C-alpha cells in the first residue's frame, strides 16, 4: 500500500523567512531559494518485500549514489560529486530503494515540467540486490507517482534494459530522425 504525505502540490509560493526555516527543518535544505520555495514532490513510500522505496530526498545516501554513478555506471562514468548533488537537488522526483537496515541499494530520478515532458534517468540497483524485482519496483514507484503519472510524454535512454522499461509502456522512438541532442562539448565549442 502506498503511503503519501499530506503536503503535496508542485507550486511555487512566496514564503516568510520563518516559513522557509521551517521548511528547511521539515523537508531539508535546498528547496528554499530567495523569496520562493520549490515545493518537493509528494512523499511516496511503499515496500517491496523487506525493501523500502521512498521519494524522500533526505534519506538519500548521495555519497553512495555518486560512487555508483561515477565508478560503476556506463552512462555517468567520472561524473563529479558537485554535478551529482546538483542533479539531485534539481530533479523533481527521486526514488531510493533501501534495505531493512536503511542502507541505500537502488536509485532513480525524474526530471519533469509536470505537464508535457519527463526524463527518467540514473536508474540502478546494486548488483547484490538485482534480479528480485527491485528495479521494476523502483521504476514503477517513479512512473506511478501521482505527481507525474499524467505527464504526457516520458523518455529515457538505455543500452540494454529495454525489457524492464517496456513493462511500464516505454517504447523505442518511432522516428529518431526527429530528435536532436546538444552535448556539453558542442555547446562549449560555440562559446
Ligand atoms: C537495470 C536494473 C536497474 C534492473 O534492476 P533489477 O532489480 O535487476 O530488475 P528486476 O529484478 O526488476 O528485473 C526486471 C526485468 O528486467 C530485466 N533486466 C534487468 N536488467 C537488465 C539488463 N541490463 N538488460 C536486459 N534486461 C534486464 C530482468 O531480466 C527482468 O526481466 P523479467 O521481468 O522478464 O524477469 C539493474 O540491473 C541495474 O542496476 N543494472 C545496472 C545499471 C543499469 O543498467 N541501469 C539502467 C540504465 S537505463
């Protein structure tokens, strides 16, 4: 059964300093910027066997996530810690998977405008916890999250896990020739 927080709604709201300080305590730092607060995703927590899946950013073991992405992943090899921090801070939705001692064993994040577009990325389950449905549970918890479930177009890129995502309705691009990509190197060359 899903457990949702009472606080939801992805709106930007003007806050007093007292409100902002309270939000830092309740939600964690990073949401308050200037006179506005970036509201976090509704908190979703569900279980998969003895594992907890949670969208709570405060639970994340960012050092572990950085170690995995920079050292073990094929898509983010060498990504520095500051980039990982920033990517998590600015991702609307994160989902962590945790063992029964609270240790992080999996992760996924979604970047989205909450209306027309979403990008699912940095999905992983540590090797010793793979093959027992945790990756599927993690992806399901993200795409079924009530804040993003109706986003009209959702994308991802994968080298070999197409079968995992196909279970949730992801399909190959019908016309890849319509798509373009602007790499950091291409942008830097134009500066
Ligand atoms: C991909 C990954 C997250 C799947 O996690 P998991 O906990 O093993 O996934 P599940 O146990 O839920 O298995 C989901 C299904 O996807 C399949 N699958 C998992 N990883 C796969 C891969 N790399 N290639 C092809 N199929 C894969 C499984 O065989 C399974 O199929 P089934 O439901 O028909 O049995 C995990 O293997 C992983 O972290 N891999 C390394 C990082 C990675 O490749 N991430 C994805 C980047 S897009």
